[in-house]
C-alpha cells in the first residue's frame, strides 16, 4: 500500500491510502483502488499534483 497526497488547485489537500491510482479518460478523474475496489476519486480538472509516499511494511 502507498499513501497518496492529492494537492488541489484551490489549495486543499487530501490523503488516500491505496494500492494504486489510474487515470480514467472516460470519467475524467483519477481512480484510487485497494483490494480491487475503488477507494477514492479525484476530478482531473481540480488536481494540481498527486504525490506517492511509500508506507513501510512491518512484519
């Protein structure tokens, strides 16, 4: 899993924990997923950047 920091054009930020993110051209958003389930959506027109931070795995 990774932690994604989403920075929006209006200055707001969100943090999402997910396995990955994909750009959906039809919907016009970034789709974040974990365990093959959608966990968050971010509309492309409002996103400034998405930064991936690795989460350390403790065994």
